[in-house]
C-alpha cells in the first residue's frame, strides 16, 4: 500500500509533512540568516532568530508581545557584542 505522506526514490525518502511551517531565510529583526533549528524554533515562537530572542525578547517579553521592536542602534550594538563573544 502506498503511503501518501512519504515515498522512496533510490534510497531518498521524501516526506510530505502536513504540519510543516514555513520560515524566512533571514531574521526580520537583525536580518541575519536563520541558520539552525534553534533559529527556526525561535522564529515560530516569537518571529525572530535565537540571538534576537536572547538579546531582546527575553528582556522585554511583555513589550515584545505588545509589538515593541528594538531600534536599529540597539540591534547594531547587540550584533557587535555577538561578534565579540
């Protein structure tokens, strides 16, 4: 019986995940590439990469949920600190 959610072609398995959620290539806050699963999880939770979640959301969660976003200067400062660490 053919399973409509997955099939195999020469040892390649293709899965049709009906629960798949799209994510952009770049963080809408800092514009860096969403480069790993933690970034994708953060994007689905709070619409930014994991670094931005750590730098901005965790410290301002209530404001974030109300629509606040960091200024360009705050983003640049956080980005400089990320490079140092």
